[in-house]
């Protein structure tokens, strides 16, 4: 194969790059990009998460400009409907059925079938007027009781 004459102005003083060195450079660039993407994924997943709070923590301190991930049990006899809005109270999971540190929630959205008195719920809320919290639309999750837990005797 005949060698062509290089175009005018090209620097041909450098020898061609060794193929194994080229592969190492490509591998280093690809691994660096993968590490940066993994770090970005970890950062966004941890910064986007919010810790679940208990109703007693919300009663003690809540900021009106912040959203909370509330977890607790529905207070017995507190569920009522007002048009498309469901109004209910939630207390700490380890509190008694008539706990004083309960919060009133006004929730609009789909209500899961197992939602009823005494069930554990998780809902995203923000501070409303007075001591009422407004539930984010379609954020209500009901935890089903375990069939393996001991039955309560009354």
C-alpha cells in the first residue's frame, strides 16, 4: 500500500498512538463517567427522600412551608366524608386508641380499600389552617395488618 503525502500544514512528527494505550484511555474515560453517574444517582436518591414523622412530632413542631411524610394509625371513629374529601385523625402507632397527640387530616384523592379505623397509614401532608394538615392528592397508603401477628383479645 502506497503512503500518501500528508496535506500541507499537518504535523506528522508524532508517531501513531499505540492501540493498547488507546484502549486504556477509553476504559479510563468510560469508568470515570460511570463513577460520576453513580455518584449523581446516589446523591439525588438520598436528597429527594424525606424521613417519616409521627403525629406527636408534628404536634410539637411543624413548618407551614414544608411537606411531611406522616405515618401512624387512624384514630377509631374519626373517619368522615365531606363530599370528595375524607377527614380523619392519625395518632402514633405505639399510642393508645384515644391518643391526645393526634392530628386532623383533610385528604382528597383515592382512598385504598383497606382504609379504616385502627389501620396504619402513610400520607404526605403539609400544614393547613390551625391544627389541620392537608393530605397530598393520591398519597394515602394503607398498611394491611399481618396475618402472622398475634390476634388481640378484647
